[in-house]
C-alpha cells in the first residue's frame, strides 16, 4: 500500500493524498483508538479544528490542530457531515478551517464520520435508537419467559436495574426522532410493530412529544403489561389530547374492554355516530365535555356563549336528553368517548 501510494503521488498528487488519508484512518481503526484520540488525530491531519457531536448523549469533542481540547462552542464549520450508524444519523462531524476548504477536506470528513460510527458501535451500547423489532417483541410479548425478556433487554442496552417504560405511538415523524425527543438522556429503543410504533425508554417525558404525534404511555412496571396499557391509552388519544397516560384514564379504561358490537348497539353512541358528518356539532360536544362549562367551551371555540347554548340545546334534542344537567354531561362524555374507541 505504501509503495502504491508513493507511485500514485508521482502521477497524481491528489490521488496519492487521498490514499494516504484512507490508510491513515485504517491504521487508527486497527489500533482501536477512542473518540478523543480519533478527533485529535483528525485535527492534526487536517491542520485545523476538528469536531464531533453525538446526538444521543449530547457529547461534543472539539480539538485544535495542536492536539488540545477546545471549548465546545467554537467557530463556524467550513465543512460538516452527518455520522450515520445502521441508517440512522447519530451525530455530526465537522472541520473548522479559516478560508475555503482544501481539496481533501471532504475525504477527511467522510473517513472521520465512518470511523466515529465504528467506535460508537464497538464501545457501545450502541447509541442508535432504532432496534431489531424481534428483540422489542420479545420484551413486550406476553408469551416471553422472564429469562428471555431479560436477555432481550440486555441486548437492547437496558441494564438489570434500569426501569423500562413503554409508549405506543402513531406518527408521521420518524420514530427515532420521537424516541430521542421524549428520552434525550437514553437508554431508549424503538421499532415499528403491526402499524404501531413501540418505544422502550428509561423515562418518558410526555411534555416532549413532538406536535402531531399521538401516543399512549403505559403505567405498569412489567414491559408486557405496560405495552397493553400503552395500546389502550393510544386509543383514547384525540387531536385535542394527543398524548394519554394509562394511569390517568382511571375507570374510563374499562370502556376499552367493552365489545364493539355492544358499544355500537348503545342508543347514546348510535346518536353520536349520526353526528359524524357534522364537525361543528362534534367540536361543540368535545369542547363542552372537556371543560364541563358552557362559557369555557365558548372560549375554547372562540364563539359567544349564546351560540354554544343554542348548539347544546339542539344537540340535546337530537340525543334525547338535556346536556346541561350533570347526568346529561356524564352520558354524553361516555358516549363520545365510546364512539371514538370504535374507530369508525
């Protein structure tokens, strides 16, 4: 290889330099250097500041060409490149060169990013969020024995003393972004199963779910029970309440156990179903059920309270009972919730 590099350097200086860069990083990987040594060597090779940031841990390593660590907040990157492991972006690598980039900067950065991914994978647990669905299924499966579940959790990076929370998610956003948002400190793993995203995390911050994501969060200590709870909670989510904790459902969770044919046969639910094509009426019911107050429902819908009063009066006649009475409010809340659980 060295002889070939020498020959290429005479024929084409850039080709010879490129081969030397490749050999340089191959040598570093054979020596199994850690991340600080890798960034330090890259800064020396490029003769400028080099930096690496890992998204999962927030760790930043920034080294000057003299080999000394510098403050994390530095100058602007002249070139940067995502660090990818298992088709997931896990970080960012960059060079800070005064002036224009030099011809081999792109190659140096490419090899640095590849080397960083290799180091992260080797010294793990891997910081990728997406996991093998088969392992996730072993963790949440009701038929898995405890030894198999513990082994699967260990392979996913969860220690024996680490609590595991389970969330069921429906989202247009990539699942790894959702998982990383709700548990930025890790460990967190995710995988799609039968059309529903599964997230296993040491903690779940429900305030950090991105907009547009619907999620149910289990409460049980055991992953298999927590998964069942999470799926149930997901069924209760709405545009108004996109994230639901099973623990906060209380007795409402019992509605999820009622057979669908029984729910459809109920007169109150059937009356709600007849309003499916009337979004204004459904929005009025939703606001009134959520607030329990005519005036607060009017504020939520940005309407005058007299308009809401008229709507509730008309809806009460259609449903066959007075919505403004306490018993009527309870009935319409239950009927609206049960109808939504049907998914019709």
